[in-house]
């Protein structure tokens, strides 16, 4: 798009509070004496596609590497606060167009090279480059130039105000400007370095002895990857893993509830399950058809069947933890007769047929089968096409070769993606784009909030997607573990504070 759309995951001071079941520290506390040399075995459903988050590494590489292997100028804490990290301080010009960052001294990469402003400059430019596949790229389009006047100073100049810049920079990994093969290796400044990656199995992280900050509270971590929730939970039961980063099988919670060997923590999720339409392609280029499909699916029933009382229905892309949240579940209510009427008005009284591209991991196949059954009641035939995560990235996200798809979106404040007509779902409403652009250039948080509320309501009224439900964030861990994050904000999982024993 030609305008300076800044958007994605806009600015913020979230006030998320962990709802874990124990203690004041994340993940509760432990009565034993922690073993500083213990290896923490972590179970996850999200293996990285590769190890470079500017090359389509996906949710898995964020979970494993963000804050653990790579660090940013700023850090987003598990309770949603933005803190200085590799940036020791910064100043903003009166017109809001120039940010000057002073780097922390004494920081070294895992290769031994000292951190300089040139590395930070290169890292930002990697994210905003033409060939970048970073999901954060569109949030930084206001950046006009990045300069490194000396080794300790980075100057970022903007073409327009960006109220979200500091927050968005917390997602930019600072990498060694001379680093090579970052899709299979790494060179970060974090408390861990890469031990090894056995594709389809494990990824191990080892403490970095030259780390500038506090050393990890453990002797390293191993991420174990599973393709289904049952196998993941079995690994926890047998002791093959110590903790599950995000519980995807609520039916399995019964085996951990009341068992003193395990601790269940429920935090705050920003993960939305979407039935995403390709708004460029018939019949979903017609808002009335999208509204009909949304009203034909009983989201609450699906949520109950999948999550058994956890999570919540959501009528838009905005979760309750975002400042511009409004309850919009009534905009496209579950109403089969309304759906039939809308289909007739749109010229599809006899329904139609479409293919639903569905990722092969939980809960997508279950959700797809449920949606197929629901839409059959209004005369719509759904052909389910199950694909891998790699296939989804290429076919749907990159090539836009789909009619409708299921996908989970994990980020907070990502409603702004609907202001980008080039995004994979192709929603194109100039008024929404204008509101989102204006929100990013706002001079106050209040102004930003009001504009994004307008945009969010319009998106819901257009049924740009069907936002099926908001996931709960449930972490299950062995009871001798403490210090782990429970909110999992934006898929990050800081492992360096985890203690065992």
C-alpha cells in the first residue's frame, strides 16, 4: 500500500495480571531448594519453521528465541509492560519524528563480538527490508532512516509520528550484523545460546557464560515438539517434559487437577481463533455473505466443546485486554434464520460450496468439522483441505491462494492488520485504513483508543473475518517448577527464570 500505514500491535501499557495458582512470582513458587544446574524440559506444539523471524520462522521461533536467545532494544514483560533492555535510555524530538537511543555497554554476542549501534541499525533494517517476511514489518513502515553516529547511539527518523514505535521495537531482535545462516543458527545477546536443533524433535538452549545480565536460573532448556495435544500431555504425565507452554487439550486437564504433582495456571491470552475469509474472492468479497456465515456458526458451542468452560467468545479481533475493546458479539449474533435471510439477500438462497484450508494441528481439524456441520444447516457445503503449517504459510499467507482458512492469531493489538489491504485476508476499507493510520499518528493514547474503537466496530459490521473465540492461556507444569511465564503474551516464553527443585 502507498500510504504510511504503521499499525500492527500498536502501543501500549497492558495491565495484565497473572492468574496463576501460586505465589507472587510467575508460575507460583516451590518449597524445595532450586537446582541451578537442572535442565528444564519444555513441551510445545509449535516447532519453528526456521530460526529467523524475518524469514518466516513462525510462532515457534518466537516462543523459543524471543528474550532467550535474542534480545531487543526493549522488552515486553509477561504482564505487558515495556522495559528498557539493550537500550539503556532514549529521547524523542519535540515533533515526535526522531528517536535517539543509547545502547547498554558491555554487551556481547554469543560469538564474542561486542554489540555496537551498527548491529542495532542492521537489525531494524532487516525487519523493514523489501524481502523481509517478518510479521512485524508493517508496524514499522513509518521508519524513514536508521543511523549509527557512534558505537553507542542509534537514531531512528520517522516519516510520520508513531505512538507505537518503542513498543514495536521490543519485537525487533538485535542480531550480529555479521551473522550468517540465521535460518539454521543464531548470534544473539540473550542469556542462552543455541545448543542444537533436531528437526521434528527438539531444540536445546544452553546458558551463555558471557551474558551481560543475570544468568539463567537453570542449566539450560530443551523444547520438545509434538504434533498433537495428547502426545504432549502424555509426555508431561511420564515426566518426559516438565512443563507445557500452552495447554491445547482442556479435556486432559482432569488428569492434572487435584494432583499434587502438577500445577495448573490460567493467565491472559491474546490468541484468537479465526475463520478468515479471502475478502478478495467470491463469494466472500460480499460482506453480507461473510455476515451470514458468521451468524450460522455457533461459536459458543464450539468453544464449550473444545475448551470445556475456558476461554470466551469474541465478536472482533480485539481481546478485552486491549484498551480499545468493546463487546461486539451482538453485531453478528448466532442466528440461523438471520443467516439464511442474509444469504438470500446476497443471491445465495440455495447456498454455495467452498474449500476451507485447515492447519493439521489442534484444534483446527476439530473446528473445521464443526463449521462444516453448522454451515450445512444453511445450505453451504464445506470441503475441508487439511494442510501443514509450512503449506499454510506458503499457500495462504504468502500466495493468498485460498477461499477461507482457519488460523490462530496470537498477538495483542493486531486489529491494525485490517488496515492493510495487502494482508493475506485482503480486507480493503479505506475508512478503516485511514482511522488506523490516524491512530498510529495520534499524540495521545486516548485519541488512539477512540480511533481504533471506530475501526474495530466497522470491521465487525463488515464481518471481515469470523472471530470464533479467544483462547484461554493454560500452563501445566510439574509442581517442583517455578518462575515460568503464565500469560504467554504474543507467544513469547521466557525460560531463563524457571527454577526446578
